[in-house]
């Protein structure tokens, strides 16, 4: 355990960003404790996790300072909530793209003063961060770009616009040929909106560079995920989840380099037979709704119960990096079309039909060497919740142990979840 670890504070910077400093000051010590307990208590972690530990230590200071300085130097900051909003075009236009999804219980009460209680905790958490002025990332963005994926999100954007300029991208709910053309128009609108704010026009070369940068980031994550599938695994599931979360706020080129450096270490560990858990450890794959930082609840429960998480079929997981954009386009129109095609492959449950996702889950189950699937659904997320019916049927037909859980960010159900996870692991162990 690294006792020196501390999530840093910078009240002056927070003041400058218009945050509620008095309230936010309690956040770093809380995060420090949680991080030490959940991450630094693990044995035999890869040494190069130290970079990602530092990213957490600097989450409210160093990285924010870096973004803020870049913004003052003319690089606008765009916040997003969904992996359907193409960050390649933000990079191409010279901006910074950061994910703003909320994974903390602490901001939910702020949201519930305005929003109904019975909606997804991820939406409430993000909204609460803004209205409570308790997230430096929300404070540093120039505009946010929402989407029409689910009802909770698309209606919340109307209210969020009162606090920060909020644009909305229409995401079709089907994937027919005609939907592709609608989608392509939305991509073009997004490009124009980003260009207006960056005051640049992203030409063919700029878009090619943006695609290359984000492809490289996704490729690094693909490499890491393939390595963690090794049995015995050289890295824990919670460390992998953390890296997948950091992918949404780190600088993309540096992030990819650090992920590759970690991969090099993992290759050595595999070669030397070094792992975080013995090969006999039950291997669990998690599928379903995304786990935004600092939502580590389910992974911690699973791994504390003596299993290891070997795959996240999630938008903070493989849905974010499984597909790359074809880099062989010869003109801008073709680039945007290839980009749209890549985004159309993301198999979010807000689409109908969405059988590709079932096939993808089964494919990842095989590739990861998992021995069971826990499908994770945030409370009130109807599309993932209902899609779990088909997923269960597909798993049962193949004899794959399957359990679905629905939860939020509150600690109240931890005991009950522990019991269910332990029973599930018994089923896997036979
Ligand atoms: S592409 S999963 S990031 S929409 S969990 S807020 S759907 S009620 S997060 Fe998502 Fe894009 Fe889909 Fe991925 Fe609504 Fe469901 Fe909450 Fe959700």
C-alpha cells in the first residue's frame, strides 16, 4: 500500500473555475481513501500502473491545469456524455474532448433538487456535478455535446443548457441505410459546431490526423485488453476499468504511449509467469451499462469475493475501442462516411433491433476466457434492462453462467450484491 498517495487539491484553481470550493474541498480526501482501499491495497500490481495512479492524484489539479492552460492558449474544450459523439473531429479542429459522465453518489442530491429521482444515476450524477459546481471538468468546458440516445439524457440536455451551452446530436435508433445518411448529416453538423468554437476548419489532413490519434488510442486499449485476457491475468479487472475510465480525460497521445508501456510490462509478466491471481481464480466478464469514474462498485465486489474481472463489454470498455476508423480515405467526404460507419458499429441497447450486441458479448466471452457473465444495469436504464432478457436467453442456450444486476451508486445494496456475487461464483466453481 502506498501511504504517500494523495489526491491533490488546488483551491485557487477551483476558485478561478467558479467552483463551490468549500464543498469541493472534502472530495480529494474522500477519493484518496477510496483509492487506497480499492486500488492500492492490491498485491503485485504492475509497476507501470504508477502513471494511472498519478492521473488520479492529479484528477482535480494537474490534469485540469493542463486543460485550462491549453484552453487559455486557444484550444476550446468540448464535453461529451456518449461514445457516439466523435472525438476525432474535436481533435481535428484543434480542441480538447473530455467525457463528463458522472459516476459518483455525491452529486446526486444536487440533481434531485431539480430532476425527478427515478432516472438513471449516471444522468443525475453528471447533472448534479454541474448544478452543484463540484466538478472542475464541467467548469472548464466551453460547451457540451449531448445526444438523443436515451430519454433521460435527451430531456436532461434541455435543462443542462441553462447552465452550460449544450448542443444535441440526433442519434438514430435503427441502423438502416437511410439512418446512415441522417447520421452522416449529424456528424457534419457536429464538425461545424466544433469548428465554430475552435475557429478553424478541419480539412482532409486535419481530420486524417484526428482519426490517426484516436485510432492509436483505441488500438492501445485493444492491445491491453488482449493481454489481460491471458490466464493467469497479469492485471486486475479494477485496474483495467480505471485505465478505461482515464481514457476519457487524459491527453490521447500520451495516454496511448503509457498504455503501450504498460502492455510491454504485462508481456514481460506473462513471460515470467507473474500474475495478480492464480490461474484457478474464477474469471468473470461484465457486460452492460458504462461505469463512469469513480464508479468501481461492482468490480470491487467481484474481486473482493475472490474472482477476477477479465472483460468489460461496456462503453467504458470494449464498445469504446473495439472498432477503428479506416484510414484509407482519399477525400474529406469519404473520411466522414468511414467515420460514421465506424460509429454505427457501436451496439448500444438504445438501438432496435440490436442483435449484433448479443453476438458481440458472446464473442468477447470466448476471447476473454471468462467463465460467467454478470450483466450490469444502472437503475432505470430500460434499454439495457430489457436487452438483458435476450442476453440471458443466449447465455442459457450455451450453458454460460449468467447473472443480471440492477443497481445505482449508493452503498445500501452492497451487502446484498456481495451475497449474490458469492453465490454466482459458487455456481462457476461448480
Ligand atoms: S452508447 S451506453 S455511452 S448511451 S445507462 S444514461 S442509456 S439510462 S449511458 Fe450510454 Fe452512449 Fe449507449 Fe454507451 Fe441512459 Fe441507460 Fe443511463 Fe446510459
